[in-house]
C-alpha cells in the first residue's frame, strides 16, 4: 500500500568541484531531478530541492597540483562555475551550497562524533599503500591499475569509470602510483575508523530487497549483488591534509572520507536553507527526520552503493533519520559513441554550450530527456540533437503553436474566439488529449521521464493532426463561425502544452504562456478545454523554436574532432629507435635541399604527385611522391624541401622518379614534408 507523505526532500548528487558540469551529469542526475521537482511544485506539494558542490576528496587536490594553484582556488573557481551553469540552465535548486561551508564542517564533524560516541565505528590499524619515496599515504583515487571486472586500464582504486564497478586498491591488477608514476608503491600501517557495514547487512537486505522491489532494476540489481556478498567494514577516515579533520584524539593528519562527508552535505545544506528562512522552510529536522517526509536521491549509477548502502547505514547508526524511499539512478550517457571523460575533455560542457547555443537550454533539456539513459547506457550525437530540434520541437510543437496563434491573429485580431457546437472531429481530438494529465502523472510518479515527455509531445501531434484535418484557412471562406470552434480547440490545446511542458521545458513554457498572456495556471487544468476564456487577448505570436543549421552542428563536431586530435597528440609516444647503423652507412646517403618549381597530380593516380625540382645542378630533377592525400600541388610550389639524391631511378605510372622527398609521419598518421627554416641554395647537402 502506497504511503501518502506530507512533504518530499529531493537531492541531486553533489558534483566534484574540479571541473564543470557536462551533458552526462545533466542526463544522469540534474535534468530528471529538476523535472520531478517542478512537477511536484506544480501539484502544490511541499518539496525542497537540495544541491551543492562536493569540495573535498582527491579529485580537487589532483586538479590543484596539475594547475599549480591552491586547492581552495580550485574549489572556489569551479563551485562558482557550476552554480552559475545550473542557474542559467534552469536547474531550480532551493539551495546550492558547498561542503567547505562552516555549517557543513560543524555538521559533518558532529555526525562523525555521534557515531564515535555511540561505538558505531571500529578503530583499525591496517596496511595501506603509500609513496615509497615521499612516504605519503595514497588515497584510493591516487592509485590506478587494471580493473579486475572489465579489464579496463586506468581504473581508480575506488572505482572503474569504464564499467562503474566500485573497487578497492587491493583489487586492482598491477596498481601504480598516479601522483608520481615513477615512484613505487609500498604498504605501511595506519590507523583509521571504519563503518561496520557487515553489522547492518541483514537490515539492508530486509529494507531494500524485501521493502523496495519497486526500485529500478539497475539500482535493485546492484544492491542485491553487493548484499549477496559479505559486506565488509569500510574506512570513514583518510590520511590527507584536505578535508574535515577527524574530531577524535589521536587522529591528527586525518580527515573524513569524502564519501562520508559528501552525503551529509545534503543535510547540512538543508539546515543552511532552513536557518536562513525558517518562516518558509521550517526546521531541517522535518525534512530529514520526520517519518511523514519522503526522501528521494537522484544519482548516476556509479553512486548507487554509496547512496543505497553506505549513507543509509550511516543514518541508521546515527539514529533519528528517515531512509530514502527511492533512488532513481540513471545509467551513463556516451558522446558520439565514446565514453564521456573529463580527463580527456571528451564532453559537452554546460557552460560552453550556453555560450555556443544561447537561448537553447530547452533544446538540450528535451534531447537529454528523450535520450535519457534510464535503464541502459545511451548515446548523444550532435546530428540527433539537430534532428530532434528540427523535426520535433520546430516541426511538431512549434509548428502547431505558430499556426494556432497566427490564424487567431489573422481572423480574430488575436482574441480567443468562442467555442460553438462541437462536431465529431472536435470531440475526437478533445477525447484524445483529456487523459494527458493522468498519463503524464503516472509516468512521472514512476520516474519514467522519457515516456512522460513523449506523452506531453503527443498533445502537439494531436493538435497538428486536428488543424490539418480541419483546414480552417479553407473553411474561413465559407463558414467563419466554424473556424471559431476550430481555433478555440487549438488554443485550448496550446494552453495545455504550456502546462504539460512546464516541468520539461521551463523556458519555452514561460515564453508560450507570455504569448497566451496566461498569467495564472494550475496543473489541475491540464486536460481541460476551458483554460482560455472567449475574448481573451493574446500577445503577438513569436516562433517558439528555431531551426538549427548544419554549420552550427559542424562547429560542435569540429570542436570534438580537435579535442580528439589533442588527446592523441598528448598520448603520443615515439616509435622505438631502429637498430644502430654506422656513420659510414649514413654517409652513403646524399640528402640535399631542393626547390620545388612545379607540382602536378599524376593522371590516373590517387596517391602520386609529380615534382619538378631545382637541385642546383642546372638541370631540373623529377621526383614522384605518394603524398597526394595530404597536400594540394599549389601548397608545395615554391617550397625548399629535403630529398635523397642518390637513390636509383625508379619508374612509376610510366614516369621516372629521380630520388625521394623526405616526409615526417605525425602521431595521427598524416605526412608532413620536411623543409628548411632559412633560405638555402638548391643542391646544398644535409649532414
């Protein structure tokens, strides 16, 4: 039996403040969370939407070291960037704070101390990896190796980013020191405090496996696979100098484990909000400790273990906290058939998108929801982005709205005409869209955002079909009264669209409501045919969406291609040097400077270029070279190049080649002709 809650606490995973937010984050966490929160608000339910930056842990220290700046400078920069990106994109957090705040430090410290005082933590001294040169203890993130689950290289000591598996450094195959690749790994003893997950294993099995069979299969399945194994105590402290100091004697030089500290940020950020506006939000306790509050976590699949096993055990051990009612975790989103990677810069960054495609927030929201990786990994391509915008938002949604508003302007001076007697075609259209509210609600309540958005778009499809079949532009000539009814139905449908799309496309919905001059609306009105009164004055119609041209997409693909080339260049390692040759052997080669007087493509050959070379002898030399794929002839005329002058002549395509032009093979297999920096006389020897 479904429980009726008084209020809902919604959290969205705290992004690491070591970089911006990309489309993978948006698709996996923030867009679905925002849709859900906007939907609850429209239903006039009490809901709080909590977000913030995760500013502790190793990723931020790695970024600081890489850039040669302080860790504080790193988290300040990226916290502000992320916060602004979310605001500009319409992610409607009630608070977006940070784990470096004083409130959070005190709250997390007190939380740990409570567990310590209740003897809910186990003190252990264990052997842990450290840098054999510096003696510095290495966190899980500073140790990389081969993933034991999928075989991917570069898996971290806590997680494989390729398959999403949660790991420990001891599980890695051939672990190495990420901080200092030249330094070896050794183990030495260190004391830490552990959360005894094993103690709560049976409770977790009962609570999740028996009590939450409705959770998404990916969430339930991952929890079950962990619970089918024997859970082990997990360290809640780390040997680090960045983070919240462990509030226990004898814990000098240790901080709270980031995965202990970060989820507590949801609670401390709620406290910060409630303390600032108690008259609006009440106390933080009612959002986290009242059994009549529903708790929902929006996360990616790589965070399932932490939100479904570790954080609940922390709250259970502490006492007084409610447990998450649902954790709708999404799978991963790929980009152009390749895994999104922040380290390789293979991503579409939100702050860059908002500059490159201004005013197109809703297009991205729409596409990411349509491609949401709800049950399996999915793929984002710029061509699909363009296609969905042009074929769906412009050609279906925007087209219907524009036709309805423009015809109303043309025939009735922009005033809503009265609805006359309904014909069968009118009743059929009305019947089709009257259930949209119930359908959208059912799907959103089940966290099926992709299907819910599709259901909302069906309204526009119904409208297009209706207006095309009714042909008011033709009927006007013979029966203007009939046109009043047709356009009234169209306008009511348009108002329904503004309401239905509010959770999904907030910017477009606001623009449409402004065109309809619909100041007040209610979710309960969805599906009704009396939202706009007869005689109501509409504003000037505008295009709701605009076509995205090929050159815009080409620019984005070029940016990705440049990124790929930059990655290949950074990863390039020179081929091994060939076997040693004697200086006498080298001297046998006669390498000279030649001036290219002319260059032509060789007929019937795709590869060959024919060069006319001034070699300083007073007689031109002909050389053929298979580099037509890399140069146009006119690019090379006038250049001074290096060539081998004493190769035996060789016939190709019936032409005798008298030497070989020297080229370098780049990391991307392109060829580049060797030239000289200064002006050198043709025939000059190289050596």
